[in-house]
């Protein structure tokens, strides 16, 4: 247990990768605030956390709403007395070829993935500056390093996220606050893929969903998709004192698919 009695917020913790990170942080000893726009989903995450340890707080939060983000941080400090770790995981993906991309949906991706990251990081940093300590981790993507097919809005939001990460790492370093990003490869068993992308790409290419998965796996030198535990391992490392000399980094977790 590397993070005993640390207090962590995880946004987008109601399902998928966010839920997996929240549970892993609990196993490492954290008191976890699980935040999500879907409160029923995050309540299920809370129950799973309580099976690991008792200290958890579920909150309904829309990360694009500054008042809700501010209240999330205030409630965290009110409940647990401090904030040590922020994992900015909440995000959405809308997939269209650029000439078919609805403006409203393009803006929505930027609003959630980039503006939402700014809002949660800003409020967390206010507390961490007073403490003279803290760790901010953004869940980014390999699409933050390289353009992504049919995903111009998502890639733009993630490229921007790395620039924001590096910039606030400079701002906050004098206060003992470290800021890093984690860039996973394709999480081929995640709800995003299972409930949407396989079908969309299969229809576009005129192939089966199984063939779509095989195509994406074949692009990875290590021969498989990214798993939740691959990402959680790196999050725990970056949140721990073992990474005390790392800030402003965007760490690839891509099986060798991205090496920059």
C-alpha cells in the first residue's frame, strides 16, 4: 500500500477506467472521492470501494460546471481535511470524419476534456498550494501525441491537455505540487469501444467487430490492447513518492504503439 491515508479525487469514476483507478487507489490506502455526472453509477463505485476500505465519498459532478467543481473540492476538504491527489479522468469521445462533424459535438468534447480538466485542476491547486504539496494527474491518451482517425476533437482536446499539464507543472512546482499526464493506448474492452466504436468502425469499413479489434491489436508492438491495470499501475507510481522528481511528463502506456 503506497498511498496510505492519502486523499484522492477521481473524476469520471462511475465506470470503466475511472472506476478501476478509484478502486486501485482505495487498495493502495487512499480515501477516495469518486465523482461522476452519473450519480447512480458512482454510488456503485462507492459500494465497491467500501468493500476494500470504509473511507469514500460519492459526488455527482459535471466537470464543465465551475460551481459543481468548486463544491466537489470543498466537500472533499470538509470530509477528509485535505486533498493529496487529483486524477482528472472524466472525458468523452465523439467520432466523425471532419466534414461531417457537428459543431456542437466538437465543442462539447473540448468543453469536457480540456475545459473540464482546467476547472478541476484549478480548484485542486488552490488547496494544494496552501498545503505546499499535492499531485495532479490527467488521464490523457495516445491521441494526445498523434492525430487520430475520425477523432479530431478528441485529439485536439488531448494535445491541449498535455500543453496545459506542462504549463501548470511549471506554475505549481514552487509549491511542491507535481503535475503529470498518462497516455493510454486503446482500451479495447472499455465501454467506449464495446458500446460504440467497434460498431461504428465495422460499419464504416464493411468488416466485423472482431476484425476491427484484430486490426487495432495488430498495430501494437506488444500485440494487445491496453488494460485498466496497465494505466492504474502508472497512476499509482506517479501519485507516490517514488515519482517525487517527475513533473510535466506525459507517460505513454501504449504497448510500444507510441514512443514519443
